[in-house]
């Protein structure tokens, strides 16, 4: 991943933000990061679906599943020398999801109403993952797993639509 960052970082430092945003290196790095995030989010969606199937007395299994949620790609992308805001610049299309539970869907849309970019939604979802993992370590399981799954699915669908346009 370091090699992938060197040339884009040089362009950003030597030529500035506007040139960087128009460069092929920015497009390639953005594609690489969003594709890796998409894989990580799909894994997390699958784990959250398993959490949703659990009975209320299966706390040990719930804790283990919550601990297995991945954040490595997001963490790595968030700490690289090029800000994520220069790599994930797309507006958020909140229509990019079909959610069967209409009542929850309306509630979730209300929660994310201030998010206007894909990055804002991704950050919100990962912050909820961090909180959920921390609560599970403490033996608390009152995190809204469906809400996290909704955000990840919406972000994943947005990434799919932008990566197919390129």
C-alpha cells in the first residue's frame, strides 16, 4: 500500500490539491481504496446479518461476532498521508438502497440526513462499529446492528455505482 501512495503524495505536495484531484494517480488510488473498503464493508455486513439471527441470550456469540468486525482498511486509509476527503469526494446518493423494513428505513434516513458525502456516511458507519465493538467488550449489547448494516449497505451501493462509472 505504501508504494501506491508515494507518487500521489508527491503530486499532492509538489503541485497542490487542484492538480492532484485531476491526476490519474488520484483516480487510481481512490479506486483502490474504495474497492478495499467495499470488500471490508461486505464482510462486516455478513457478520451483522449473523448477529441479527442470534437469540437474546447468546451474548458470548454476539460479543465474538462483534469483535470480528473489521476496520483495518478504513484505519489504514484514514492514517495515510493523503486525506480521505481528497480520495472519496463523491456526493452521497441516499436512494442507492432497498431496505425491507420501512419503519427502520425512515428512522435511519433521519439519522443520516446531514450526511451529504459518501465519506461522511462511511465515517459514521465506522464510528458506530468502533462503539459497537467497545460496548460488546464491556458486555453491553444495546447497539443498533441494523443501523450499522444499513449504513454499510448504502455506502457499498454508492461505491459500486461510482466504481462502475469509471
